[in-house]
C-alpha cells in the first residue's frame, strides 16, 4: 500500500491533467515526478477518483463531426411528471440514445422536459431510428420535437465536463 | 485514417488502463507497438480528429456548475451572437439547430454564481434572454462513436 497524496499534490495532479495525459511510455510516472510523488501513488489516486465518479475514464474527446457523425439530433419530449423517470430510464437503455436527461420546463416558452441525443452519419437513418423508438415506447402521441444540429460554432475539448455532457451536436 | 487508427480510437474511447505501462497493454491488444500507438494518437490530436486525450473531470462533483442553454436569435444577427459566445471561455460548445430556439450551447463554470453571471452577461451582450435548462436527472450517459 502506498501512502495517499497530500492535498497539495492532489491539486497539482488535477491541474496537470487539465491539459490531458502526457503521451509517454509511463505517463503516470511522468506525472508523479512532476508532483514529487511515486507512480503507485498517482495510480492509486486516479483509481480512487474514478471510483468516486470524478471522471469516468482516461479517454478521448472526438471531433465527432470530423469523423462523419454529422446527423445529430436532440429529441425533446413533454412527458407527464409522474412518468418521466420510467420513460427516461427506458429510453436511456436504447442503444441509439447516447445521452438522456431530464431538464426543467420553462413555460410558456419551453414545454419539453426529457432530452435524448441520437448521433449518426445519415439524417434519414437517424430519423427512422427515432420514429422506431417512439413507436416501440408508445410515445408517438405525446408532444415531441426533433432538433437536428446544422452547424458547430465552437467545439473545444474542454477541461471539464459534467459526466458525459458533450458532445451535444 | 487507416484501420489501426480506427481501432485505436475505438479502444481509447473505453479508456487507457491504470497500469504503469498502459501503452504496452494496448499494443498487445491491438497488435501494434507502444511507440506506434502514441505516434498515431499524437497525429490524430494534431490534425484535429481528436480534441482531447485524458480524464474529463466532472465539474459538478468539484463544486462547479453546468447547464444547457438556448437562444432564439434573429437570422440576421446569428453570426454576431455566435461570436459573442465564442469569445466566452465558459461556453464549451455551441450548435445551430433547426428550431425557433436556434442556438444551443453548454456553459461550464466554477460555481453556480459564476454560471448565473455568465447567463446575465450573455443577455446583456446580445439583448436576448437565454433558456436555462440545467439537467435535473441523468438517465443515461453512454457516448461512444464507433469509427
């Protein structure tokens, strides 16, 4: 068991990771050296943060548009409050739905309280997937709208994210 | 982008292993070398195919605040309003969508106060009132783009 990092080292490690993980054969050792710690201590800290949900993984942010995912729809639905948890969980289990959140209504301007993102390469296919989804879950009669993104003005690989909040487009 | 690039991207979307020599593990999985994989990844970052490699901290668990917001922007002013948002470091990304609420963006700030302040500045800077739609419940998060 290695001893845990102290709070100064933890903060320093988080700052270093804001610019991403170094592309080195032993990235955790390189980070450890910069904060005056051992590789094992850094690994243990990252493992702990991951288990606590501070980040999900040491992963990637893709420029999904550059990779051909240009048909990106935000499906918004007006679900009765009493049903929203059940419907949200059901839609969230659909493989095509990458993100599914409840958000507040803002009446009278905005009535929709359930948001699902569906990303794809072809618009017609995404539309058909969503139609099928609504049908299977008997939601076609409820008010809903499909908001396709048509242009990305800013997509940066930000330093922070709410769990999985990006990309939306 | 070739087959190895694709497999590397798909594999890294699942996360780099937390072991002393993570690239060795991936090299064995993908039938490549540690050095070659790092070179590939560097190139994909340099050419903009990927925008980041590393952990994304959950700002909400660190005491920060996030929201999804929208504006109803008159067509003639669309580019100008987009430029206002592009200049704000709090704006993580911004998309035009086919809807009367035609501009949708994510705001990330160190605190709820800072977030509300950013929304106020957007309103003052554009004369448009944003819809503020912070998430209330997460049902699913599973971003994965097979390439």
